[in-house]
C-alpha cells in the first residue's frame, strides 16, 4: 500500500513538470491537490490499511502531501524548473485583470453639506450647531409661531412629550431655525455677539409621507446674520452670490415674496433647475428667507430698534438634487451602491 504513495508522488511530480501553462497547472492542482483529488483519496485510504502498516502509511502520505504541495507552490511562484519548451520565468499571466481596490468616499449629502459650509465660510459665516431633540420653545414659541398656529398640530410634528404640557414639551426639531434662537441666546449669555453671522446645517424631522420629494427626515442649512442696519439688499446679495458660487455664474435664481412667522418681509429663493434630461428646467424652491422679525429679536432680549438681521433656511437635499441632477429624494437615503458610485 505504501508503494501506491510512492507511485502517486513520482507521477504527480513528473506531470507537474509537464504542465506548461497556467491552465494545465490549474488542472494538475485540481487532479492532485483538489478536494476530490488523488492526494485526498490516498489519505482517505488509511482506513483500509492493515494495522501493522498504518503508521508507515500515515508517515509516507504526509511526506507525499508535503512534497506535492511544495512542488506546486514552487512552480506557482516561478521557482521551479520550467518544463522543456515552455517559456522560462515565473508563471505569471500578464493578461489577467488586476484586482480592483474599491475606495470609499463620503456620502453625497455629507459632501454637499461640506461644500455649502465652505461657500458660506468664504462669505464670513461660521458654522453653528443645535440639538435635534428640541423643545417647542425653540422650535416654535421664540420663533414667533403662536400656540394656535396649525404648524404646531401633533399630526405635523414628532412630539416626545404631550404637547400642551405646562413644562415645555420636547420634540424632534422640524426646522434648523431653532439654531437661530440657540446661537443668539448663547452669544448674548457669553458676551460674544451680536453682531454674528452663522450657518447651521443639520437634520430635521417631519411626519411626511415619503415620496419623490418628501422624507420624514431631511437636512436644512440655516443662515443668520444679526448686526446693526442690515438691509434686504444684503440678504439678496448673499443668496444670489451663494447661488452663483455653488451652481455656477449662469445660475438662474429669483426671490419670490412669501410668509414665515420669524421673518418680515419674507421671500422664497427659487432656482431654475433641470432634474431630468427629458424634461425642461423648472423653478424649484430651494428654501425660505427674510429679514429677522423684531419679535424674534425681542424673544432673546435684543432691542429691535438697534439690532437687525436676515435669515434663510434651505433644504440640503433639494440643493444636492439640483446640483447633481438627482430626480428622487429617496435615492439619497436608500444607499444603493450603484447610485452612490456615480456621484
Ligand atoms: N424654517 C423654514 C422652513 O423650514 C425655512 C426658513 C424660512 C428659514 C425663512 C429661515 C427663514 O431662516 O428666514 O420651512
């Protein structure tokens, strides 16, 4: 029985030497070293070997295993003697495609947020932050949204506490305008402003039904400038400047009169955007803006006779969709790699 192992070894080695190319080398590997190969079969036969020969058979089969595997590795690495007639040198298939190393990158929304902060930083805005879990005082009351306002209905908000509790009910913020109040309160308490000029990017939550343009969570970019004698001209200049810096010099933008409780006068910023190649460009609303309402300044203890300001709030998804021609907001949250790879 041991002689069968000798036979397997010498046959294996000689056939290996004859294997002239990558394919026949692979065939040899399957025949001898494969999981259904001859070596495996020979090792399995130990059960049939009579007891007195078993030790010798075991030892020899180990040697043969090492010998065949070693010879194969050497051939594979190109150290073995090349067979007569075959090309000399390593068995390297230079036509084999390389192994791609996929590189990760930041999500498109993360990059757009960073780009927006960068554009506004060049206009002197500092980045501020506020909590996503808010109270209705910052989300509504101090932003001049009265108790009776329909926007405060439980059906339109993710309240954590019972709305109408004597203590301030908490909620997931529906808008980053909360950060206007937070920053003003903090600046006044710490004595570093106003004047101040901030932007605040962040998540907001609304119980909306998800469709191509709505999501229960999305991102806004809030802007606030408070100083003395700020005029609407500065607001318009800032917003138009932003649009041209971010979308290019040909960006078509317009301000359209609107209403928000925390600004007076208020305007919406529209931009002409082509979301689908098969459709003409249309006016898309990027967000709201306006001159800070005196009652907001009063709510944080500023004298509206002295202080003035403008504010704006954009949807970051809207901007990303416009900039990169993304027709459906859900694409931004599904994280389908085939979509993300294109951006
Ligand atoms: N917070 C508003 C919204 O979510 C957007 C907005 C409008 C923000 C006007 C502002 C502003 O700062 O001045 O619809």
